[in-house]
C-alpha cells in the first residue's frame, strides 16, 4: 500500500482536476522526476486508489435535461439481483443503499419528463423495486467535485496530518469553533 504523503495527495488532486495532465506537467507541479511520478502513479493504481481516468461530459449538450432521484424498496435478500438489473439500465447514473424505509436511492438521467415515466414503469420497477418515490432535480447547486485528498485527512497507515496533531495547537477550523469560550 503506497503511503499517502503530500506528493501522492497532490498527484491525486492534480489528476482529478485534469486527468489528461502529462507526466512532465505532473512532475513539474510536485517537484519530482517523471520516473518518480510514473512509479508513484503505478503504485497508486496497483493499490486501487487511482482507479482510472474519465472525461466530463455536458449532459445538457447531449439533450439530457432531466435528472431525478428515485427511492424504492425491495426485500433485503433481493438487493444483489436488483443491483445487477439496475446496473444494466443506462439512464441510471448511480445507486446507493441507504437507511430508512426506501433504502435504494438512485440517480437517473433522461431527456425529458415524458421519458421518465416509461423508464420507471418498464425498467426500474421490473428490476425488483416497489414503493417508488421520484424527486426531479430542479437545479443542481453543487456539481461533481473531486474526492478531498488534502492535507487534513489521515493516510491509510494512520498518519496524523491535522494541524492539531502536528503540534501547532489547533485545527484549521475557524477560531469560533475551536477556541475556548470565556465564561
């Protein structure tokens, strides 16, 4: 397992911002040789931390105007089959298992509302879900963001990296949240 030191974290940050960044550019940003960067990336990939590279696509430019969250329920023993069936539906962008009465939460993407109802009737419900609740997204307030790999999270080896643990006496939170209160 590679150590998630400052350089590996910076490489992950850079690649999440621009997955097409060259080894030369990455090496320049982290102050290391291309060979070192190549070795570090290979180590991050073999450990499963760096799992691939993706292009960001503008869904509106492709005619997908409606995003919705769909909640549903199924028997617990049916979850693996439901998962596989939903994985086969291209309009399903993601599926999560949550707590609560409708533990399956998925995000779907369709061209318009007229496409949503047939999707639910012909693909989602037959996947084994019942008691569906649909919440169309009115506006996306925060777009997909990179996974935080900054300096304040511990490494997998338990390396403490907050300012408090480094001995500076406080965290990077605003003073109102950490400073002792008088009175």
